[in-house]
């Protein structure tokens, strides 16, 4: 039996990681950690997780085999490193860290501890990726010298008004959130590892009409009612009723 500990009880844990771990024979979600005690209790009861922690450092001392990190981005590197140093394998939500230095520290820890570390990049496992990878490796397309990828999200700004829209905690905007998925995908497909130039641009054309688009799902936001109205001043008046309904639901 492989015992898993989850750091972070938010939307991605509840919608993706926990229910899918629980579908795998020989895997048990043994523990979960979150500083939001109301959410922690709700998620532990909903998914029948026996051990609850508000301190992630205490959780990684438990007799578990692996840690799944679903906390705010700023904590990914330190939690990954500490978990491996405590003898745990790690699956870390993207982005795995916020700087080159943190990335180097993570992989130095992998080499030192010999533990498995993996970033949560599911696009590598899509059917089309598997087929394309095979074709590329077999030389079907010849020399790969140009790739172009894009990711379009139409549902607003996820986590609006929470850590997710704080640069200090999230590290950046859509490139750090969804852009990393397609970047990882083309690197994996092509083996192109060292970019020669990087160009970026940011826009705030619709910030006065911003909504969170329903992510994370309302029923995963236990204990966060106060956070939903932090950005009310930049919300389109026609959308404010949605926030009030969400607050009532919580």
C-alpha cells in the first residue's frame, strides 16, 4: 500500500488529486494538511482521510510514502525539498517553483536523496501527445526546428482576490498558471531544452470587469467567504450578485 499525504485542500486537490488517487488500487490518501481548519475538516470528512494537519512540516514526518503538493506556488520548492529530505517521494503542482535557484535546489535534493520528484504536467499523457511523441521519435516529421503553442482560457481569472492573483505568492499570471503546460508539452515532444530568447507581454484590458470564472468550484471554497469580496471594487456591477450568492452558499 502506497500512502499519500496531501499539502493543500483547495480546488485542485478536491477535484483532481484526491479522487483520482482514491481510484488507484494499492494507493491510500492517508493524510491531508491545510491552514484553513474549516476546509481541512470538510475535505477530510468528504474523502474519508484519517489524518489531518494544519502544519505541513508535521505531516511530512508521518509514516507516508509520498507527498502531493497543492499549496500556493511560493511554497512549492521548500515543501518539495523538505518532503524529500524526510524520505518522501513528491508530486508537485505546477509551477514547481518561482526561480531558477529554487529549481536547482530541488534537483540537487533529488540527486542527494534519490527520491522521485515529478511536476504535475498532465498534458504529457494526453492521447495526442503520446501519438505525436512516437511519430517525432520515429522521424515522421523530419528535423523539428519550429514549434508554436498557445493556451486560451475564456473563464475569467481563477482565484480572483486570493493568493492566486498575488504575484508574491503565485509568481506571475497566466504564463505561470496555464502557459507552463504547453511549454512543457512542446519541450517534451521536441527535446528542445535551451531557449535562446524569451519574450513576454502583459495586458490588463479587462481588469475593471474581472470575474473568477467559477474556479475553483464554489463547493471547494469552505472557509474562504471573506476572500471572495476582496476584489469586489474591480468587479463589474452585473457580476456582484454572483459573489454574494457564493458567499451565502459558503
